[in-house]
C-alpha cells in the first residue's frame, strides 16, 4: 500500500472517530443543558401549582380555570401530581388514568409516561399554611429526544462530508509535498541509466542531507573511476609499446636461424598480450555498470568505426544496413569493442564485402556481422571462441577478438552465435537482453 493511501485512510479514520466523539459529546452536552433548562421550567410550574389549591369545606381543591390549558388536555405532554399531607392526591386531567410516581432527589429524571411518552419529571416539597405539598411536574421529552437523534445524525453526516473533503485536501497537499520526490525518483532513474551523475532537484529539508551526501559519494566515485580508467589506459599503452618492440626484434633476420627459440618467444609474447587484454577488459567491465555516462549512439558512433576499418582493410567494402538512430542503453566503449572486433575479423577474411545489421527483436538487441569470405566449418566454430585460438596463422593477430567479445556479451547476459552468412561467409550474431530501464 502506498504512503498516500495509508495517509488517506489514517486521516479518514481519525476524522470519523473525532466526528463520532464530537457528535456524541455535543448531543450529550446539549441534552444536559436542555434538561437543566427544562428542570427550571418544571420547578417554576411546581411553585405556581403550590399556590392554586384552596381549602373549602375541609376539602382541598384546584380550580380548573386557573390551570394552564395544556394541563386540562388529555395526554398533552404537560402533567402534574400533587400530594397533600400524604392523604390527598390531585393530578392534572392530562394524565387521565396514568400514575406518575414522585422523583427522588432534586434532579429531573426520565419517567415512562402515557402513550409511550418519555417524561422529564421533577418533584418538589412545599408548605402552605398547615399543609405539606409534594408536587411532581413533568413534560413530554420524546420530541426533544427525536430532535437530538436527528442532530446527532446531522453531525455525523457533516463529519463524513468534512472527512472526505479533508482527505481530498490532504491528498492535494501530499501530492504537492511529494512532487520533489517524484522528480527525485526520475533523476535516480536517469542516474541508473547513466544520463546524469548528480541529483539536482530541490527536496524538503528533512531529506536534503541524504541527497547532498549521495551527490558527494557519486562525485567521489566518479573521480575514483576516472583515475582508474586513466591508470588502466596508461598501463595498457605502457605495456603494449615494449611488447611491440619485442615483436619487432623477433621479426629480425638474425633470429631466423633459431626457429624454435623464435616460436617459443612469440608464444610467450602472445600469452602476455592475452593476459594484458584480459585484465584490461575485466577492469573495463567492472567499472562499466557505474560509468555508463556515455551511451552508444548508432547515428554518430558507427560511421567513424567503419571509416577506420576501411582505412585498415582497403579492399573490403563495409556497409551498415541498420536504421537505428536513438541512443542505446549500453556503454559506448563496450559496444564499439564488440563491433570493432567483429568487423575487424570480417575485414580480415572477407573477399570484398562486410555487412553490419542491428535491430531489436522480441525484447533483445541483435547485432549481425556478415562477410563474403571462406567462413568457418561447423565443426571448428566452437574452437574459435577460445582466447588465443587462430585457425590460420598467416593472418595477423593474437586470437583475442572473439574471446573479448564473448566476455563482454556474457557480462551483459547475452549470447553469441556463429553461422553461415547469406553473403557466403561467416555470420556472427550477438544478442543482448534489453535492460528494464531502457
């Protein structure tokens, strides 16, 4: 569940609980205040009733004409009961035949009344002359209860509407607050793709130290990688120069009379070449995942490579039948290493034509290099994939080309296949899985 969804549900639950408590508390408070007010009214009614009874012919009576009309109307909702000296019982005509018991204490209480009414009743003690009065007054509280229930539902409904409104407001505020994080997420994706080497989005103060530290570490890693690349390149040049001198010395006529020694030294030099190329290639692959700042661009990177190969193999026509123009999600140096080795081998063996084709097929990037040379017999194709293997010693080289290509391809989880070309020679197919961030 997303953070926004959790916050929405949390706010909704919190607001509903608050509104529930607020509705209940408001109704209880309103009920308390209203009861207190009505109790004062019942007390006033009782005090008024205490002045009404008259003693005539030794009988205590109440003149109905002096009573409020609601006391004379049956089940009107206003009632009284008067006990005089615990011997005389008078009650309002509105009670009809219902018995209303006195209330203990000085607090109004709810009593069951006629016609399923809920009565708010109060009882007071009075003295008049030689008589003691116990007067109980009551009024119908059912209407008030129904109004309070309606008020409670209104507050709940209003609370629900407010909760939904607050959720929408919160969602908007959260989206505005998380907008820098969304930009930061896109920059992290670009960082993974090698399109940038630092994060530039302004983020909230709470996570700004994290972004600053990440940028600092990225900058430090970039410096270390640059120094490593420079050191690797310098080491490669430093080793290749004396090796070239030694090969030149081996080619001198003075050593022709020692063929065994010459072959032995040449084999050792080939071993050194293979070791140097192996370590240099391993170092390039180890840093390639992080240093992918320069992506391979077919429209600008292929043509210089083909022009260089045309200068080396002047009798071979190199053609590119690929229509890819957009940048590819692989390191430029690694793909140029693959294509350079494959096209160079094609140029060495081709009679006059070498062809490059690149395409995407079923989520995989496919590079096909073909030539019109003699090709390789099927039973010998597995041999040439080993480092240092050369089927023809007359062709210059150290037998490292396909071995280096195979190492790079396997590093990216791809495959390499040797087959027959439509041009009549060898066809080398390289398949690389497309990264998810491509």
